[in-house]
């Protein structure tokens, strides 16, 4: 998303800037992701897993996953050629977040054991693929965004196994999250490119959303998902057809992102019914 540049006088500087050196970033800016869309695609699967398969070990997993999510930005800045103060702040934030991730991971092992963590093996290759692209400065490439969102989408399966669910039921949770994340990445990328007048086909996003609906229908028929969840998948398919069809709205990137946030909440509610 393009960021607007504003010229402010010192009298109109935000209150949070008081007491900081000129050009210094707010403390939270060290670890908060710049990509607003990543919040939804990372946090929604965690909310889905904890909401549908709550457990004490799942709470520890949530803490570890959040620490890993927020560690991405300070990890990149900790050894970058930036100002020494920013690099120092990033290393402190990284150390704190790494400690939280380790403590959360150890608590998961103590509460549930290693055997319940087998779905993590599905997420590791996806996470490594995203890390590869991100290290090359291509974190916003299509493959990177799909891999990153899919990494978090697999985690609901871990919440399921930590809560004692069977393997098929746990994997159904992951499918539910993947049906939300992957078509969303494809749809929003195509919508934003079309909005700029660039060439972007609609067939792949529509096909992905349609396949997602078919998967949810099949899992609901098998008794692994509730039938209201199919309403969420149908809603996502309708969203894709609308945003990429001839009647697509002339929305800004910000408005499209806000709408996706609301759609994500609706999807979670339908999945939880």
C-alpha cells in the first residue's frame, strides 16, 4: 500500500513524538509489521484455532506464534545498515520476542508433548519458503505472500491436536483457514493491480475460491466441519467474483483492507457456529 507523505510543523507533531529525537521511531514501530494485510492473515488463523479448539497448550502456542509474527521486522533490522539506535532497539525487541517464543514453545512441550505437534511439520516448509523470499527482499511477491499466509493457516491444525482432536478433524481446521487465506491473497493482489490499470487475470483467484468452497462442502458432508462454515466459503467466493468482475468497486487499497478485516470476522463467526 502506498504511504502518503505529509509535512507537519513541530507544533502539530503527534503527542507520542514528545521526548524523542527527531526522526526516531516510536518504540512499537520496531516490531509492528508495516503490511496491514499481514495482521488479518496471521491473526485470524490463530483466533480460529483458539476459538474452536481451546486448551492451555493452545494458549502457549498462541503466545509463541505471536512472538514469531512480531519478530520478523526486528529480525531484518537487527543487522541492517541502519542507525545504531534503531539497530540497538531492534536487537532488544528481537531478544524479548525470541525469549517469549522459546518460553511458549517449551510450555507447549510440557503440557502436550512432542507427538501433538506433528502438524508443525506441514508449516515448516512454507515458513522457510517465505523466509527465503523475505531475505531476498521479495517479501511482497505473490509466492511469498501465499507461503506466509499458508504458514499461519496450518497452525489451527496444531491447536486441534493440542486439544485432543483426531488428525482428520485437526486438518479440517487448517483447510478452513487455508480457504480463507490463499484465495484472499490472490484476490486482493489481482484487485489492486486491476485498480491501477495493470493486467491481472481473474481466473486463478476465482478458481481458488471455488475450490475452497468445494473443499468445505466435502468436509461438512463428512461431518468434519459444520454446515454454516460453507456459508463463509460461499461468502468468500462471492467476494472474489465481485471484486474481480466487471462491476468491481472503485475502492482504495485502505478500504479494501478494512472490508477484508470485516469479512474475516464474519468468516470466523460462521466457522464457530
